[in-house]
C-alpha cells in the first residue's frame, strides 16, 4: 500500500491556515483559532505561535517528520513575514509557498511572493484565495507530487500564472 502524501501548514497567526485547510478539504465551515496541532485527512494545521516564536521551532521540526510537504503561508495583506530567510532549507520536506488572501483589497501579492522567495529558495509559490478558490486545486495537485522535479513539471504544465516556480 502506498503512503498518502500529507502536508503541514505553517504561518503567522491569522495567515489563513485554518481557512485554507477548510478550502482544501472542501469543508463549508468558519475557521476557528488553532490552539494545538490539528490532524485532518491529509493536512496538519499548526498554531501560528509555532512559527512566530522560535521556542516552538522544535514542534515544527518534530511534526515535519510526519509529513511529505510543508506549506509556508504568507498573508498578502501583511507587510512583513515571520519566517527567517531560507527557513525552508532547515526542513527536509517538499516546500510549497502559498500567498493567501490575494483577493483582499489590501493584498500586495508581489510583496507576498518576494517574502516567500526569501523563505523558499527553490520550489513553487501558489497565489491563492480560500474565498474565491483561486489556487486551491493547484495546491492539492502539488501535494500529490513526490519530488521537486514532479512539482516543477506540474507548475510548468499549467497555463495560468497562479504558480511561480523558483
């Protein structure tokens, strides 16, 4: 039996991790503040505190042992990122950058992409909206990929510009 791919979502408090989880799992429910690790189907939703406080990095590292992919969420409405430069290189899992809230009138998608580029030196960045559904299927498909080469081939196979590959 083949092991199912599993993704961990990390990002700041309010970045949209729980809302994205609901969109990816096609659940129509309001997101609530995540207080602890939440395992739902193929997704592990983490509290924003895990990423905002370096004291909790060990929790991210331990949880990463259980997943195949890590989604790094950057809220397009926030001017700063909470991830240190090159953060994804310290976690030996397939990285996927996700710019969330791209549909907001306050969104600066370009800044979100730039912020994620410093976090993920190599890999895909998806521009998404859990409200409109933009980028949701692309994220699902990227998590099905088993290598960086597969993710790159997938990203290059779609005509839209919802995925940028570094």
